[in-house]
């Protein structure tokens, strides 16, 4: 069955909430420490972020749909890149979700990327970036496929560590 790639619509929000929560749950389970452990808290954050996104001109979501079901999505967020430059704009790839890793093939990822890239260029973006947990091999594969290169390593430290050390 063919997958149609298109800009997300408001009517997609119920499915997107489920997919976006699944996306965060997967990367949390792969070891990301900065995602809510409580699923109700996570779902609330997802609902707020998606709701805010649909009302923000600096946010763009594309989906892959197969017979009425959202099976993939990619979200781009236009940002100003200070202190690098006071004028330079970039797009952060906020999420890249595929229901099935077999969907990461070139056709679907490339089609979603082309829509996000066209939107980004129209809005003056100079470059793109994404933060991917090292355990998320499928997103790393997708990012490399559309031309991303490894740039730097990000470190994370919880404030809970300080409280544990003080006790």
C-alpha cells in the first residue's frame, strides 16, 4: 500500500499525539535521560507541544500516511542561531518518527525531507541540525541518508546527581 507524504493537518493531531509520544517513549527506552518517566506527564507535554506547534509559523510538520493512518512524521522548527549570528536562521529537526524501521528507506525519508527543506528555504534557513540519542540507530540512519554529518557530542547531567551527592 502506497504511503502519501504531505504537510500535517489539524485533523492529524490525535494520531500525531500518539506517534509523538511513542517517539519519545522509544528514545527514552533507548537511554535518553531527559524525557519524563511518567507517561501521563509525557503525554501532557506532547499535547502542549503539538498544540503550540500548529499555531506557530516557525514550526512545520510533515507526515507519511497509509490508508488514513499516520505511519511517519518529521518536524522542523525554525530558530534564530544567536550567538553564532544575529541574522542567521536554522532549522532544528525536532522529530523523525517511522512506525516501522523498514519505512526509513530512501523514498519516505527523502519525500518528507524535501517538504521540510523547501519550507526552511522559503523561511530563510541557512542550515539544519538535529540532536539524536546515540542509541537511536534508526534516526541516525535517516539523518545520514538526507545528508547530515556528525558534528559534536552533547553531554547530559541531571540535577538529581547533586542532591544524591549532598545526602
